[in-house]
C-alpha cells in the first residue's frame, strides 16, 4: 500500500516521501481502517513518538498523521463495538504508524462512528483539534458561562473550534493572532482581537482562562493575565512562568469516543465548523505539506474517494 513516510529526524518536512509499505497488522482490539481522509500536524515531526515506539525502540520509517476518517476494513481479535464496512473517524495512536496511508491500524476505542451526512474531509479535521479545544476549555480550564477566555491563535485549527465552543456556552472570547486574522476572529465570535505583531497583549487586562497553543514568550507573558482563581492552559510546553494566584495546566489531547460523537453532532447541527483548508490527494501531500505551501485552515489529505 502507499503511504507518506519519514525516516530522518533531522530532515523535517523535507524528509517526507511517498512510498510503498506493508499492509498493517490488526492487533488485539484494533481495527484496520481504509483511510478516506487524513489530517497532519506539522509539529508532530518533533514528537518523540514519531520516531520510537512505547518501548523506546526506533520505528522508522514511520507514517505521520494522527487524524483520520474512513471505513473499517478489518477487525482485530477481540474487537467489539465496530463492524467491517462501517464509516468511522478519530485519532491514530501516537507511537504507531499514522493516517497518511491507504490503510492504518488503530485501537477501536480511539474511533467513533461517522454519521452518513458528514464528509470524510470534514471529519478528518475534527478529532485532534476538536478534542484539544474541548479538553482545554472545559476539562482542564473549567470554563463557564459569563467568564472571559483568551484564546491564542484563535483562527487556527484548535483556536477556531475553541472560540466557537466558548461562544456557544456564553463565555466572553478574546482572540489573538496576526493582523490578517482580525476579521476571521470576529466571525468566530471573538469580541476583542489582539494583533500580536502590532498591539500590546497586556492591554486586555485580566481573564479567567488563557488557552495557549503558541508557547514561548507569549505563554510566559500570559501568566500575568490570569486573574485570581483563574487558569492558564497550554498544549505547547509546560509553563515556566506561573499565574500569581491561579493554576496552570499543560496537557496532551486524549482520545474520547463519546466526545467525538458529540462534536460530530454539533457539526451536523451547524453549531460548529472545523477549519478545513486545502484538500490534496495522497500523491500531492508531500509538496502540499511543505511550509511554503500550506494555506489557512487544516490541510487535509484525501486518500480515497469511495
């Protein structure tokens, strides 16, 4: 089968290539999914799990991509809850070959049934971004109606979903980004926007929750914006600067079938719109995923059409 693979940690995105690899083995409680559409996070080439399995053994060449939508092609021993021929979407395992391939083996519990009226290209943009947004806002950030949340990178794949979810529960949304993001932030429900290149972040005052996807200096400065009892949540790296009278949380998104079902229903109802950018075929993926070629929104790789 064909897949996008990476072999050299030093090569970065330039090391992606399209090649033939063996069909995956369905372990106990696995399913093999025929991938129709897949998502890719550029930063995953920096993740240790891209290059080594859970025992620390080298697993190159490895297949990146951890979001997928497709059809169950095979069940592993003991697998229940899903059936061959069923449309599904969800997350591929961090330390196993991923979704930029014609077939991928995934733990069944990481997948949810795909509604018939939800397109594969839309569903593939939802798992990591949607679950990250939900878990950051509500599981870790404890956001409630009437509170104020500052969302860094508000028009990005995670930030855009976070803004929509926060707005829906009645939170006050402040977004950040570049100057070109201002209109997009307003469309997502951000009542205040801060251009991080030209405006002072500190001018917004204090907030109940900071949701950070950027890290670095922005993360450090954000700690001072958390009001007493508030929370700083980040997916970038563990904070080195803590809120004076609040809490901080660094987390890695976890699979959640029930929440995926809920997020899919929100998309179907028109309450949530994932940020889908360009859609490319598998042969086009290597070029499309290079830094100079990516467009706004999540780049989706269309692996199969039917």
